[in-house]
């Protein structure tokens, strides 16, 4: 089992920045992708960003490209999401994920952290 704990969410104004963190613990593994999904009220959960094991490959949803940046610290089993120029439409619960095959099909999910952006 893998446990994922997110932190860093909060209430901010449009144009502000936030940094989300996610700590992974539990089962040890050789390589995995880490990333973030989000779910807004009344909407389906959607992909936000992901990073390959060594961080050499990163992937972003079109809606966040150029504003969000994902990074990871493998020594600490941590992944971060720096969110800049936040918009009201970024309001959602953000979930950390771990995937052993494809980040499109996560194997583990965190409980999520709420991000609310006011206009």
C-alpha cells in the first residue's frame, strides 16, 4: 500500500500563487510517476500534471500549461505543484496520485486538498 498526503491548499484571490505538496509513504518501489488530478464541484475528475520517475518528463493539461509547474524530490518521496496566476476556474479539490504504469491510470490517490480561487 501507498499512502499519499497532500498539503498546501487554501483560499486565494485570482492572480495569486499556491504551492501544493504531496508526501508518499508505505510500499517501496523502484519507479513510478507522480502527479495531480483535480475535481471541481459538479464536474468529473481531470488530469492536471504528472512527472516521470526521474522528473525528466513532465505532462500538463492544456488549461494549466505555462501557469503550473510540477516537480519532485525522489529522496523524500515528495511531489510539488507550483500554481501561479490562479484563476477562479482552478477552484477544485486537488488529488495527488502515484502510477506505476501510466499517469493516466493512477494506482493510488490521496485524500485531496481544497484550492479555492476567488475573483
